[in-house]
C-alpha cells in the first residue's frame, strides 16, 4: 500500500491503526442504521431510548473486543473463553430467562 511510508510508521503499526479505524467506523455505521430503523418503526420514546442505549453499550463492548484483539494477542483467548462461557450460560439458563421475559 502506498500510504505505508507516509507517516513514517512501522507497517505493522500502520495496519493495526487502519484496521482499528475501520472497525470503529463499521460499528458506528451499523449502530446508526439500527437506530434509524428503530426510529421508523417505533413511536414510543422509551423504546427508542432503550434501543439507543443498548446499541451504544453493545457497540462499545464489541469495539473493545475487536480492537483489543488486533492490538493484544491475549484478547483472543479471553474472547474465546467469554464467548463459550456466555453460550453455556445461555443454554443452561434458557428457561429462567424465558420466565423472566414473560
């Protein structure tokens, strides 16, 4: 890529920064798209607020894990562990969560 040497950065660092920026922009675009769809479908202010907050938190957590996995190799094993743990808990607590949801 011709931009490698423009900032006098190590190519590995440059690509990590570039990938991090791409991930952040993609998460922001997806969140914006979801918010616009919700705004068109819901007139309820509370539902809009919950969707806006939920997508902000989910985007932040997803962004931290994705960007963290680019910069730190230890994040990959932590992400795998947390993914398997949450899947196991979702299966084990399925009935309880359904009862709480109604």
